């Protein structure tokens, strides 16, 4: 996954790997979009309560979490990138980099 996210390869957005937010480590995080990408493998199969608690904490921070199964990444990484780009279209709270004119 990192191979397709690093170096602004996904829509020109900068993603960080293994980003700490509060007590949690996010797999991939884009600060500009406040978007967290989580990869779930077999270790997540019985951690539904933990994942829900984590997602709720991140939502309170204004961070949107999108989850993918490891198998999806291995089988079709291009689909994952396309889906991430679709997710970014739904995020409207992006700061406009244009400075406000002086009074």
C-alpha cells in the first residue's frame, strides 16, 4: 500500500505512514484531508469493539477512517487508489490555501 501512497502518487496528497494520533497508530494518514487509511488483516477479525472505539476517537478529532482488507490491497491495488480518490471527493472540509487579502 505504501508503494502507491508515498511521494504524493495518490491524487497529489501527502500520506504519512504509521502516524501517531492520541493513543493510536494509524496505518496511513493524510493531514490535509484528515483521512486515515487502515488495512485490516486477520489480526482485526476479533477486535470489532477496539476498532469501533478507535474510529469514534478519530472521528472526534475530525479524522475520517477508511478501511480495506489486506486481500483487497494485494489483489487490486489500483482499485484501492481509485476508491481513495473517490473518498477524497466526499471530503469538503479542505482548507483553501489561497490567503485572504489584506484589509
